[in-house]
């Protein structure tokens, strides 16, 4: 799959790369904590859906922490 297929709406490639990096970091952290990631289950299964919601919450926490760290002292 080339970059145009991944970004059909012309999203900035660096933004896409940042999103991939963040998802990989959250997945690695979850694995290190013994938590599942969505790809551990069949796509569309109730288990995958539940883990995906928890995964998104972890991404939100990671983003909130990153924003807080970037604005501290200002």
C-alpha cells in the first residue's frame, strides 16, 4: 500500500507518521503492562471493540500528558 492509499484525503504525511508513532508507543506500553491491544482479537469481535475503546482512552491520556508537558512553565 503506498502513501496515497493510506492518506486518501491528503492528510499531511507528518501528521500521519505522528499518529502511527503514538499508536505504536501506546501498544508497546499496553503490552508491557500485560494489557491487550485490538489486534489481539478478531476484527469486529466484542472483545476487540472493548479493547479498542480502552486503547483510545490510553491514546487520549498520552496526548493529554504530551500537551501538559509541552505547556508547563508557560
